[in-house]
């Protein structure tokens, strides 16, 4: 995971995070499917309150997911809406216990929120194993 762009002002910020191509296991109808993913681009937006950073969740476009065939070199590069998003513009529905969570630094917020995609997958796998 690498932050390739970050912009912040007094009221909030946005970070663009790039994940190298990788294989990921997805479960569909209780059947595992290994997919080869291209570059995954995560966009995290947040609010800023004095000395804390607040994740605002899916209702304010907190985490969006895109894919690219090559690494980002500029914000003008073409990316594609991910098929794994919850909505047409790539938004990811994150667990609501993260909504409005306060973090001490933007780095802590970005790292925690971008890890959600993997954490959610692990929670699903744990639940599936418990049901068997």
C-alpha cells in the first residue's frame, strides 16, 4: 500500500492509495474464486476537527475503490470503477462502527480505513468457516 497523493485543508482531506497487483480470494455462493487484480486504487476522504481526523463513512464518500492497468503517475491518469464497489461511483460500504471515528493523524485514519477491504474479507471467511 502506498499513498500516491494527499491533499488537506482546514476542513478535511482526501488521499489516493495504490495497492500493487495481487491475487485475492473472493467467495461467491460459498465457493472460493481466486482473482488476479490489477492496481487497486482506494480514495479515502475525511473531515478535520482541530487536532483530530474523522472518517465519515459511506454516506459522505469515505472510501471509494477503483482499478488501473498501470501505476498512477498523475491525477489525470485513467482509472476504472471497480466491480467490487457498492454503488456506481466505486464507493465501498464500510462497517458502521468506523463511521465518524476520530483518529489522531491522517496517516492512522488512512491506514485503518484502507485495511477495511481486507478486514471485511477476513470477517466473511471466519463467518463462513463457523457455519460449516
